[in-house]
């Protein structure tokens, strides 16, 4: 591993730990949904509603990550082809 990749991993771990320590108990609701559910005494319904909101978050996150991975691979392949062309030019 290079120094920059180690630094990136450590920064990511530090950010995740900071978020976990600072974050108050979060619910996966907007303020309007929370206001509508405050009057409900059914804890099972509220729990399932929170899980449903989190499930609806999965497709956009998956699409974003997929696009990021494809662009990262394309950029890496592009850099490798450029280095190969430069190597042939030097010969």
C-alpha cells in the first residue's frame, strides 16, 4: 500500500468513528413523517416505517456506487493505456 492509500483509509476510519460517536439517535424520517408518526402509539408500525424508509434508500445508493465504480475502472484503464502509449513512444 502506498502512503496516500493508507492515509485515505485512516481518514475514512476516523470519519466513520467520529460520525458514530457524535451522531444522536437518528430515525430515517423526514420531519413531516416524524410529525405524522408521533401521534401513533404502535411501535411496531413506527419500526417498520423506519425500515421501509431505509430500504427505499438502497437503490439510489447502489446506483451511485455502481456509477462510481465504473468511472473509476474506466479512468484506471485509460491511465494504463496512456502509459503503454508513452512506453511505446520512448522505444
